[in-house]
């Protein structure tokens, strides 16, 4: 089965995901983020009222974690260490 991708704004027809990726990679960062958000939303669209609840829950979570860091209740872990730990858990 051949996939057809059409980007009408540019008048391009792309025949495979690699071509879409190549074209999207040329966009400015903010536009790439927007494309990613649209693709993710297309996989699992949420009604607006659910999204508001999710956003509120994330704000509360960020506030809680930030407070824990400020109070010295938790120690931050460098990203490189997290990556190394994650890689060591692969089968």
C-alpha cells in the first residue's frame, strides 16, 4: 500500500513519511513543534473540557515538583544521568 501525503500550501505531493520528515525538518522550530502537536492530537483527540482538566493537573504537578525542589525534598538528576540509566534498562 503506497501512502500519499499532500501538502497543499506548498503544492507538494509526498509519497512516504521520510519525505514528509525531510520537508518538516526544514521548518522553523516553532512550526515543527506545531506540526508535532497536530500529529499527536490526530492520534488521540481530546474534547476541550478534558484538555482543560489535563492542563490544570499538569500545572499542579509542576507546582508541586517545583516546591519539592525549592524545599530540598528532592535532588535534581542531570539529564545525561537519566539517559544513561534509561539505556541500561534496555533488554
